[in-house]
C-alpha cells in the first residue's frame, strides 16, 4: 500500500467530528462485507483483551480460529494501536 494514501485516509477520518459522518464515510468507501469484517475484527480484539479464550471468541463471532489467532498475534506483538479498546 502507498503510505501517502494511508496517511490521507487517516487525515480524512480524523477530520470527521460526528459519528454519523464517520459512518457515512465508511459506508461510502467500503462494501458492506468490508465494513462488517472490520467491525468483527474490533470485537475479536475486545474479547481477547477481556481474556476470552480464542475458541470461544471464534464460536461467539462465527469466525474461523485462524482469524482469531491473527488477532491474538496483533495484540501480542503490536498492541500500541489497540490499547484504547
């Protein structure tokens, strides 16, 4: 990915002040499946941070164990972006 494109995306999202505007923007640039996937990943992180076992997270959210394992790796090796959950 192009870092400048990511930086622009971050800047735009950061400039949006209201939740309704953020949601509208996300719905405009993401497919419904992409938006749902991002929301599910957020829930994976939240449940893992609460100490819920990986298999239980997978069952609860209806995702594969590999998806949950990826989330667990992110929490372990790169938690800085997820500390505010």
